[in-house]
């Protein structure tokens, strides 16, 4: 820990630092357990993916063998625009999961992010739970740090350390103000962070992305991030895992538990956030995530303007089940995506992003009694 870091925590002994690191590890372990074992979804609020559908093409005019979902992503050619989302690390079980995910990502030829590396900054021994580059040498690997850590005096140095720690191709800064406000040990300090993000973007040699954790990124926020110089965003919209519900399971104070429950349906649905971010950042990398469960969900997001689609909870569950179920889950996602592309006549990801065959659910395709063309969505 640097002197600047120590100044944020005055009179911190090595014993206290160890206890602080143990707190991180306990929280990580709690998060894995709660996500796997408890109902922590949103209430009525959904991703919005059910509001759009593809218009099936009975004659797609391509062969399935013609469909190529590969693309360049963060300097690597990936087999499909699928990302294993930033999830875990900093605890023994998380390290095991990260190694399993890395091996599977390399085999499948897809990108992967690790969970928040903050714990490894406080306790360097935990860095091994994130170091998976040797298991995934040929795919994009994303480092991860909470954006609030940039508020610390040596925040940019911390950002550089987490990138170097794992040999990452990019840095993800996760933004989670609601979670920090609800967490018993949270640090809801977000003043001046757009400027600090700009400083990190200018200082680092790798692309910087900003990611929400499940409540979405609004258009004005995406625009500000673009002006700050970030390479892109991961929208992490609402409709999947509700982290206010996850934290509610950890809160001992009954009043704060009720406060957390109030926010179960807070956030910007994934589709709404995706469209907003693409409007704000027409040429940046936009990753869709938040409640995606199938390769068809990924295809919808790509057709709506995403460059890639990220999956968290379903991949975590498969990873916990074992290497075989994890490999099967990733193969299923990629196969569903390719078949969806085939059935709308899209031979490439570029074709899918330009498809006219995505409409609002319930929308009648063509005028009554005619075979008019489908109405593009969004208009």
C-alpha cells in the first residue's frame, strides 16, 4: 500500500489492513453465495428484450455454414461477440471460478473480465485469484476496478496496477453508486469522478471502459464519458440481477433493509440503456449486458447497436457446476447466436447489426394484405 493510500486510512496498522482485506474476501464470498442461492432478480422491471423480436426469414439466402460470428475485439480476433462479464476474485472460491472461466474463454475464443481487483490492492496475496492470463493468452482479458477508487490520491496508479497485475488488454471501471450507498461497508464517494476518469484514460496505455453493475447508463452519462475519452461502455442495464437485493440479504439493520427493498425496481432497462448509449457514443465500443440469458438475447442486442454482449449470472452458475457444464453453456450461447443470425440472413456480425428484420413485439410487419418490408427498429 502506498503512502497516499495510507493517508486515506490514517493510523492503519498492518493488522488492521489484514482485517480490511478479510472484509473484502467475506463480501466477495457473500456475493457469490447470494447470487447462486437466493432470488435476487428485479420485480416487474424487465430488460426490455421481450419488447423486440426478429422477423423470421423462411428463405435466408445463406447456408448456416456461411455464418461467421467472429470479429476483432480489443486487439484480438474472437470467435463470437460474447464476453464473460466481470464477476469475481479476491477470495479462494472466486479464484477457482476465474481460472475455470479463463480456460473456458480461451477454448471458446471469447473475451473475459475479472471481478473487482480492489481487494488485491489491499492484500497483494489475493492477486493470484485474478491472474489468469496464462490460461487465456489469446483472448481479450479485462481488468476491473471500482470507479470510486479513482477518488483516492493514488487512484490512477491503482488503475495502472490492476492492469499490470493480470496483463489486461483493457480496464473496466465499474460504477455502482446505489450499491455503495446500500452496502454496510460502502464508499459512496462519486464527486468529481468524470474528471478522474478522463485522467485515467489519458494516463493508461490500454483502453478504458466504464461499466454499471445492473442499473444501466443514461444517455447524458454516456455522453460525458465519451467526452472524457473512454473507449466505450458496458451498459449493464436493469432486469437481471438486482444488486440492491443482493446487498439487502447482507444488511443487518432492519431499516436499511427496508431502504434496499425500495430500490428493487430501480434502474434503466437494458434495451433502453443500450439505445441511449449508442446515441451518445455512435463510434465507441458499446457492450450490452444486464439480464441476458440466451444467444438470441445477444443477437437482439447486436441488432440494436451493441458491439458485443456480456453474460454474468448464467455463466457463473455453469462455472460453479463444473468445466463441462461451463463449456456447454458457452457453446449453447454461441450456437444460439449463429442460428439466430442464419434465420435472419445475417452472415456476419456487421450484417446482423444492419438487419432490417428486428421489430417491436406486437408490431404488424407490412401493411394489411401486403407483403411489405419489415419496419426497422429502432427507426
